């Protein structure tokens, strides 16, 4: 009887030790994954970040378009998961340099002054047609001599970028979500939310510029997104002076 009790006690102790080791292992892996995510987004515990948004056309108040609100919600969830805080700022009120706080800038250059400044300073190889008059190239992206036209509701493009200034290891990144329409901004934030682990493995904590294509948003909303390619080199190169070689349209 004593042997049976001893065996039962040893079994309980062994099970307890195994459970404790399993819990410690899971906690360690969770914390390591969290630290990697925080490093990728530049968001350590209790840090501050900026959500820079455009104003709806024609309005002096901070009135954000519906799909841009959804984009902000996607980003707010990522920030919360990192244990950080966010402040929403209008594009014409965000007056700070690079590296002090992580910045998430949402919206095209025609309605977001901050985005226009980022493209001009950091991504001179990207030109966006901001002509308000209707035309076949309205809203088109020109990247490295390639032209990407807007096909509203069918094929729309958006830039997703993570950029770091050369300010030392402590500098925080700037994330850009520059789309041809508001729904593409939401698509880019959703893409980042779904694939940030893979992007972190591929690029580490360095800069990248991706061109995404939102397919048939009229039917599928922001959910069907294709990666057109990594355009980092072309986007960071000086603006081309020659006419674009190719034009990309919906197929």
C-alpha cells in the first residue's frame, strides 16, 4: 500500500513538473515572439506611436473616410498587441522628424500632406498622379518606369512600406499605407496584420517597399490582395526622367 501511495505521489509530482516546464516553455516562446513583433514595429512596452490620417476632402474637421477608419482599427489592434499606445493625428498636425516614435501614415499624397512629404524625401522613385481632373492616369503610380493605373473596383494598387531613418539602432520605423483608394489603405493594413511575422523573418528590422494589388474590391472588399513585388530599390532610387516603359491594367 505504501508503495502504491509513493508511486501515485511520484506520478503527481512528475505531472506537475511536466506541466510547469510546458508552461514555462510556452511562456518563453510567447515572449520571444512578442519581442520580435515589438522590434519589427518599433513598439516596446508602453511606448507611444502616431496614427497619421488624412482629412476627408473639403472638410476642415478631422473627418476620416470609412475605410480609413477600418485601417486605423487594424493598426490599433497591432499596437495594442505590442503593449503600446497610439495617438491619432491629422496629417497637417503631425510635425515631427523620424525615429522618435513609430509612425503609421495612412492615405494618398493628394489628401495626406505627411504622406506626400514621406514620398518626396524617402521614396523619390515613386510618383503618384494627383491630378483632380478625370483621366486615364488619374491616381496612377509610376515606379521605376512602370505605370500602374487605377481600375476602380477591379484592380487597384497600394504601397506598403516600412522605412527606417539612418539615426542609429534606437530609431523607430515609419510605416506607409499609400493607396489609390481608401479601400486599398485598409487592404494594406490588413495584409500587414496577417503577414507581419513573415515580413519580419524576411526583412528583419530593415526597410522594405511592397507594391500590392487589390483585386475586385467591388465584390471582395479589401480581402483579396496580391503581392505585385518588392519595389524597394526602384522606390528609393531618384525619380526616372524617361517615359514609362510598361502600363499595367486590369486583366
